[in-house]
C-alpha cells in the first residue's frame, strides 16, 4: 500500500511539473528562395615543365588506360560557362618591344580557335563566344574583385616557373542553370621572352599559351594526363601544340556550349 501511495505522489509531481512548463516550438531553418548566389573566383597558374603543383592535384597522374581522348577534359563545373558574348580588352604594353599588331593578332587567333574549332552557338544560333576586341593601356589583373573587363596583359608574377596566370570570376555553385562566368583576366609573365616559336624555338610561344588560357576563360579546367590536349597544364619553350584544339578540348567545349 505504501508503494502505491508513493507512486501516486510521484506521478502527481511529474504531471504538475509538465503542466507548469512552457512548451518550446522548434523551427527548422529553411534557405530563402531569394538568397543571391555567391560570387567566386578561380585562379589557374600555368607552370613551365620542371615546376608545378604538389602531388595530389586532381587529374595528375599516369595517362588513363583507355584510348578515348574525348574524355580528356575537365570543366570548371557543370553549367559554368558564358551566357553572353565575352568582350576582350587587350593591353599590348610589354617590356621586350613586341609590336601591338603582333599581340592583337595572336590574341584574336587564340580566342577564335575556341569559336571556330568547337563552338556552335546557343540554341542553334551561330554566335561567337569571344568577340569584340578593344585596345587599352591601363589593364589590371583583378584578383580582389572583378571590374567588368576581360583583360589580357603582361606582368611580373612573383612565383618562379610560372608562365601565365588566369583568374576567372563567376557563380560556380548553386543550381546549374544559375551558374555562369562573368569575367576573366589573363596575365603573361614577363620573366619569359615571348614571341613566335615557329620562327624562334627558344621563345615562349604567345599563341600557344594564349589559346590555353582562353580555355579557362571559356570554362575549362587544367588536365594533367594527356600532353596532346590544349588544356594540358604544363608548357615549355618552343612549344606550339596548344595552338590547335585536340579531341578532348573540343569535347569539353561542346559539352558546355553544345
């Protein structure tokens, strides 16, 4: 009997506590539909052979066993591409006296390689990916924030063994349909003697390197397992193989733009 009384008293105390306690409603956070996408940047450092990225870099390693070169490409991300035509601003100023005409012509040829070699336009409408070339003399390599200009320039990069650097600004995450590139800048390192390697094989070929860098501007990442591709991540003096797109380059750009 005593145990029953004790149990009844304990039950009454519990009910009393529950009755006097305020109930808490837990709200689960939900991301609002109007949260703007995050602006990001990607920096691509183009190394000379003998220098390079640490072990563990994605894509680095022995050539794949398959012979299908159409798989030899990498994208900045699914849907990360230009949704409009990219206007190019060329700053031809350089310390070694390369002519303005030479630089402008090389930049145009390098950019148009991606148009003529692989690009078929949005929705079946023929358009150029890179179009409109403007000569300027105040270009900046924008690593802090974009300035609305896709600038091509020469500059002194502080790290040894670097041939060129490209920074790409855009929206790389979120729903693929909302991803896009909004700007890129390319800087050729003045530590090298630039020129036309078909005339002088001791120089760094400007067209060779520019074509590779425009691949980043279009939405392609470096690869490290096929030296035949334009987007292979290393280069050297006298090299010209990157002037022309290869099978994987074309497959990659067509996956982005159709």
